[in-house]
C-alpha cells in the first residue's frame, strides 16, 4: 500500500515482466469466470456457488434448472452428441466398407503380377483362391476367338497317362507330375509378344484336387524364381468340372472322343503305380527342400 516503504529491490521484482505477465493472465482468468476482482473475488464466487448448490439440494427446494434462451438443454445436448456420434460411426463404417471393397476388387480382378485384368470371364469354383473358367471358354480359345489377344494358351491335363490316352481336349499337354510341369513351363518360360498374353489352364478329371494343386505349384515356383510381383505366368486358370464336364458338353473338341475315368476297371494297376510314383517323388521333393533349407542355416 505504501510504495515509499517498499525496498527498491522488491519493487523492481514486482514490476518485472514475468510478474506483470502473470498478473495480466490472472486478471484474464478472473474475468473469464465472471469476477472483476483478483483472487479474493474468485474465492467468494466459489463460496456462493457451494451455498447455492446446498440450497438447491435441500428438501423442498429442488428446482428444475431453466435453460437460457438460445442455450441447448441437457437432454438436447445429450441427444445431439449421440446423433453426432452415430453419424460419425456411419460415415466411418461406410468409408471402411468402400475401401475394403476397392481393395478386394483390385485383388480379385488383377492377374498375378497386378499389371492388368483377367482376360477370360471367370465362374465360381471349389477353391476360392483360384480362377475358374467353364468349358465354353475353352472352346472359344480353340476356335480362335481370342487370337488377337493370346500368343499361346497352354492347357495342362494333370490326369494320369492312361486317362489322357482314353480322351483329352484337343491340343492339351499331359503333365501329371510336378517335376514335369516345372521342366515344361519354368526351365524355358514361354515369353509373351507385344500385347499378346501367355495363359495356362489346368484341369484333371473333375478339377477337384490334381488340377488345382498343380496350379498352385506353378504359381509357387514362379514366385520363387522371380522378384515380386513379376511372374512368367501371371494368368492361370482352372477348368471347372474338369475333363468329364468338358466331354459331356463339348465332345467334338476331344480326341479321341471318349472318356476314361481314373478308377477304370482295366487300369487298376496303372493307377496304383502312378500314385506310388507321385508319392515317392513328393517325398523325395520334401527331403530335398529340407536339405536345401538346412544348408542355408
């Protein structure tokens, strides 16, 4: 109160920029809470609020708080927050679904190296990770309807030799061993020319096990031999229904025009021999792969 009695060093501290700045900020906070005074006023305001809340909570003096004009009530505020939250949730969910659909579409519609879309119209099949085509699509290839788009379409018949000799699709190559397919396709890959594609179609009797397994094997070996995502054969298909369905629908495109099932009575010994050979080669293959992995350790 008496500046004359205040020491000069204390006066200099009081008028220093830091103290003045803090005093200004404190005044602003007081005005923000509706008080024009300094800390004492804030204490009185807080005390009044506590007394008012005690009166409102006392028996017989419970009053419903009135909303000021233009101020949203508690119910409307809660409803508004809920509606805003639900709107954000809907927007988030819709955007997530949209993104997932785009990613799924891109993944499903692009060939293995992601360079372009699939040429053939595909149909649903047993294995969701593979692309299936029907017999009519093979006939379209054989009759030259895709000649301007395809350099070569290799049809791999994965059945056993006696099945193939009993009737097969015209131009199909009989390769029932993984080793044979690897030598035929990957040792000297067929190169596309210009914009014309190289397409490979796999099938067996029903395209249930042998054909799909061979298709996956080629893709796996192709991946291992190339830097991702490059592939020698990015466009692979499986013939839905296999040779049996094709023979029933398009017999004129088979040679000879006959069908010999795998479990034919006259070829039981051949079936046993080929199955044993396939299992032996598969076992030796797994041993070779294990040995190569151990060498890398």
